[in-house]
C-alpha cells in the first residue's frame, strides 16, 4: 500500500472504530493538506478508477485508511506535478505491483522550495496535443470536432491546459451514452456565463494595488468555482429527480 506523509489522513483513520470511514470523514481528513478538495472531487476520482471504496448494503461508500492514503497521493501528484488522471492511475498501479517506476513529467513541476512571487496571472500547466490525445484516449478527428464546437481550445502556444484532459475524458464518456459534442455546446455556454459572473465578483480584488490582495483573488475564485459546481450539480439532480449516493 502506498505510504504518504499526510497527517490528516492518519488522523482520519484513527477517528473511526471500525477502520472504515464515510466520505465526509475522508473529506475532513484530506482538507488539512488539500483545502480545495470536495466530496464531488472524491466521487469523481472514484469514477475514474483512482480509488475503490467498499459499499454498505445500502450503497454508502466506506473508505479504508489505505484508500485515504491513495487519494492523498493522487491529489498531491495533481497539485505538484500536473499529471493527468490516466497517467496517475498507471503510475500508482505500477507502484502497487512493486515495479520501480519514475514519476512522469507533464509541464512545470512544483517543489517544496518553490515560493511564487504573486504573479499577476496563475501559471498554467500545459500538455502537448499528442499527450492530450494519449491521456484521454481519443484520436485526431475527435479533438478536431470538439475544438470546432468550442469545447476544447489550445493555448496561445498551441499546447493545452492540463485540465483539457479531464474535459476530453468526460466528453468521450458522455459520448458512450449517445450525447454528441454538438449537444454539449449549451453546457459550454452556461459555463462561460458562470465564469463571467464569478470574474465580476473577483475583478475588484484583481485590480487592487496591494499584491497580497491580488493574490487573494485566485483563492477567492477557486472557492467561488467550487460552490458553483456544487450548486450546478444539485440543480441538475433536482431537475432529473435523482439523488447521488
């Protein structure tokens, strides 16, 4: 089992008598090191095969201490190394098989000595066109079609934001249910409108003369984005009359 230095994960494990934790307990255990993590994020990582919690007869998730360590390792690799989930999954699987593997590199990596000087714009992790297609398991025709609908767009230098891998993977998954890229334009338009609204909220912070206040704008944007995602998910569930476990 993977070993990680996450003190939060260990304290979460110790807080349960049975050794198994609810998703809420896991969230609290991880938040010391990963303040931005949400229940939706944990569920998404499960759907991507990064962790496989046990299920109670009523369908509720129950996580072991090892599951929490694995989640912490996944989040750390995303945060510090900007790796796509497919690459992380393959890396962890190889480690659990006892293979000696070198950590892949995608874009700029962070180290413990990195101390940012409050940049005006956050550094964007990049992945090349070939890397994007390989990570999302799509071909050239798929990428061209999705770009024509504005679902994915390259950066100015022709590379892609590392989050494009997540977008591409989700588009492909929806396609298996018969939802075509042209159907997703309404989602993209809604996302752009939501982003515009949030940008209006943080715009005064971004324009502030104090560098620390401008740096705070990024944290506030992440917080607002997380709340927006939760609200969107809840509204869709209500509209469909479904409840996710």
